């Protein structure tokens, strides 16, 4: 797919508007202007052409920030922990960006409310930028939107970017996987949960945190994670995920968590390039697939053809393989 094909989709009015606003916007993002950052993330979240162009403008100026993914079950205390980490990092004079992936609650308005509550603690601190992103409305593009939002914060000069996700879906796993370090949060008494986590999240954990350590059973939960880790033979130079205990509500154990993150960062120094390359691969593959499908839907197929095709597959008139093969033949030369 030629880039001209995708840019020609942008209506002239959009590109005109962009010609005026976006170069200014990227400059303002690079200057660390909070309102420009907020605007830029909205453009990305809405999957606008301006958002994509903005990323093009700022990309060469990114790569300096360190991305920390914090995941775990609903209610594990991730937001409280992220808030404490923010406070602690600010104390050490590090600027912080927070991206919280909130499942949108139909009752509270989800992301927005979460933002407001979170903002209060750091209100007026220019060294902190907090943004929630709703999971609603992103058809598998949440990881993409999150990575791009992180790029904006990176370009805006934030040293550390904390990304909170509820560790339930593939999207969230993808997000954590693209962070520089993944912190997995569990709570005491979560024996079954530890078992369940094993399947996906456990494998991507670089650091384990048993939060709510003030509760009964924290040691037992730590021991069950330890038992699970002991099934794996770690090489002498291989990172073995440490298991830390925290009490996010009081901040107990949070400095130790920051130490562990720093140790991981130092440990992966050489491997950091590999990790970023993996992230680049994930992003390029994901973006290519997304763009290609959009290209097929918007340009290759006639109006209503995609839906009609789905109906035919459902009615067993055609099989999915033949349908895709047919589209590929029409859309990719040499296929
Ligand atoms: N006792 C105790 N409660 C805690 C601790 N950390 C967080 N909590 C409480 O647990 C509840 C959930 O905390 P959140 O920080 O919102 O948890 P979360 O993981 O972000 O929740 P979701 O984003 O909804 O998945 C709140 O009432 C917190 O005050 C802790 O260390 N000890
Ligand atoms: Mg939360």
C-alpha cells in the first residue's frame, strides 16, 4: 500500500485544517504544553488522520521515556499504586505521565470520572500528566492508541510513563507487553487468581507486587507465586521476577518497587534494544493489518459488499477462506 493511497483519503478540508493546526500542535507537544498533549491524545484516540501525522512529526523525538506497565485484576489497587508511584517519582524530580486504561462504566462515565479523581492529588503539578483512555470504541486498536499516547507523553518530555490496565483481555496483555517493564499486581487470598493468571499475564511479569499486604494471607500469596517461579530454571544472567509486598493506601513498599524497576532497567540495559525492537515489530504488524483491512473495507469493496459477504458466509454459501482469497486476489498484485 502506497502512502499516497492513505493520505489521499484525507479530505481536503481536513488537510487544510491540519496544515494550520498540526505543525503548531507538534511543536507545542514537544515544548511540553499540557493542553497540546491532551489535544494530541484525543486526535489519536479518535483515530484521526491528524493523529497519525502528528506521530510522524514527533516520532524522531521520542524514545527517551521509560514505560512502566501496571496490570492486575479489577480492584487490585493498581490506580492507588500508580498514584503512589507518581508521588514517589515526583519526589525524585522525575516527570511522570499516566495513562489509565479504564473499562468504561455505564454508571459513572468511567474514564472521565477516574481522571477527575486521580487528577486531584497532583493538581497544579506541571510535572504530571494524567489521562484515561476508555476501552469502549476501540476495535482491537486499544494497544495502538495507548502506544501512540505514550509517544506523545514521551515527546512532551515525561521521564516515566505509567500505564495502568486491567489484566483481562488480549488488548491489555498487548499493552503491557509493549511496555519497558511489566508490573503484575495480585492481592492476598488470590490463590485461584494466581492459578488463573498463570495462563497469560504471569508470563509477561517482570516484577510481581502483592498489594494490600496489610491483609491476611499476603505471605501465602507471595509463596504461591514463588512456587510458580521455581518451576522455571532461571539462567545465571536471566532476570528472575522479584516478588514485592506493597500497601498502596499507605505507600508502604513503594520505594522498594521503584528500586526494583530501576534494577530491572539496569539489568535489561543491553536487552533494551531488543525489547524496543519487539515493540516496533508488534506495532508495525498491527498497524499494517489494521490499515490493510481498512483499505479493503473502504476502497476495495463496494458499499455493503463486506456485510453481504458476511451474510453469505453465515448462510454457508461461501467459506471464509475462499472469501478472503478472492479479496486478496483483487487487492494485492501478485497474490
Ligand atoms: N487495604 C488495602 N486497600 C487497598 C490497598 N490498595 C488499594 N486499596 C483499596 O482497594 C480499592 C481499589 O483500589 P484501586 O486503586 O481503585 O484498584 P484498581 O486496581 O485500580 O481498580 P480497577 O481500576 O477498578 O481495576 C480502593 O478502595 C483502595 O483504597 C492496600 O494496600 N490495602
Ligand atoms: Mg484503576
